[in-house]
């Protein structure tokens, strides 16, 4: 029996007259992954998602969800997938429970099952105590949790979340991220998050894909992308000196574990495989340099994104 990923695109392309929104996109996402789909506005993220959901047809290429062709079998795909757009829409003069019941009936669930599904979904998103409250009174974060409950009604295999933490306060953001991670873990649900919020993506995503002008620029685990973007260095040390001399740079470059040294304004930026600050300080003293300050940073998604996007 051949292996089948949850998401697969093969040379997926979408053109509008003289504009190519998605250009020969090849992508695979596995079961249970939280995949961060990143890119600037107009990069092709939403168009890709709509083709995967069978909501718009590709110009050429193939999009599959759990082996089903999104163009030829859109109804089957919609049964397996949930989608939360950036702007979530509910009937605000109706209760949370009634909104979910409407979704359940649209999906053809019998009345005997609807009440139980609603109760379970609201419990998961911590809104069970507000089941009878009108959605118009909900905050943005509460509506976002209700949207997650809405897709949980049909227990999808995969969920697409478009900017799930937009316009939510920091406490609400943490609640949403924790909820997404728990659902992926407990239900082995594959989740695709399209977002500009890089620290949030870094916090919960197991793999990341960066798209620019309709093409995947880079894809992989965060540690893998860090190595590809910055060599073996997984840490960045920023050093400020009274005066930067070539002899000091030469001494630092010879330290075991240092991958690269670059000048940046009045600072040295040192990429390294582990924390080598004591060795750097010693090298500076031995080269007759005067250290002003030194800071250690881990290479993060923002660094990787900037490296690939500006470079691409």
C-alpha cells in the first residue's frame, strides 16, 4: 500500500490573464503536522489554500487532500477539511450554540448527534459556559475560539487557519496557540496556518514553508532552515568594540564553533554552533581589543524569513 500525504500539490499553477498567482507549486504536508505557510501579501498563500479546498480551479497541476483530487472531488475534500478565514463570520444575533447547530445541519448531521457534537466542541475551546450567549457580545478572541469549535463539529482531518490570531490581545493569542497545538496533538489533526506573525508561527509549527511570487522559496523544519540560511550556526553573538580591527576578526574566526563573522555598522555579528562568548572575549583581549558589550541570540524564524525573502 503506497504512502499518501495529507496535502500534496504537483506543479500547482493559477494564472489570471497576465498574472501568475501560484507558479508550479510542489508541497507535501504530513498527518499531524502544524505547518506554517508564510509570505507577504500577494505571495499566493490564499490562492493555494482555495485550490486545495476545491473553491477555485487551478490553471494547471494537481492539488490533493488525503489522496482526493481537489478539483475532481471537491465535495469529498470539503468533508475532510475545515477552513477559518481571516475574517470570521457568524450570525451575531444568534447564540454560540445555535451558530454551531447551523453548521452541523449544513453538514447533514442528525439532530440526535448535533447536541453532543456542539457540547464537545464548546468544551474543547473553553466556551461551554457561553453556549447560550449571543455571538455579537463575544470578543475577537472568543469568536476565534468559536470558529475553531465550528470546524471541530465535523471532526476534519485537516484545518486551514488564515491569520488565526489577528487583532487578538496577547493573553488571547497564547490561548489560541495553546488550543491549536493541543488539538493537533490530541486529534492528530493536520493544521495549516497562514500568518504574518512570525514569533507565533515559530512557537507551534513543526515545519515552515515560505512562499514568494507564487513559488516556495524554502521549506523545512526551523533548525534545518537555520542551517541552510546561516550555515551550521544556530546562535548569533553581537559584539560591540571600541574599535574593530582586522586582527580581532581573524582571532574570532579561528575559534572552534564559529561559523562566520560579519561587520554590521559598529558591531560584529558572529554565527556559531554553540555559546562561545567566553572564547570570543578572550580572543578580543589577546588581540588588544576593548569590548563594550556582547549579546547572545538564538537564530529565529524572523532571521530566516528576512534572509530568504530579502535574498529572494
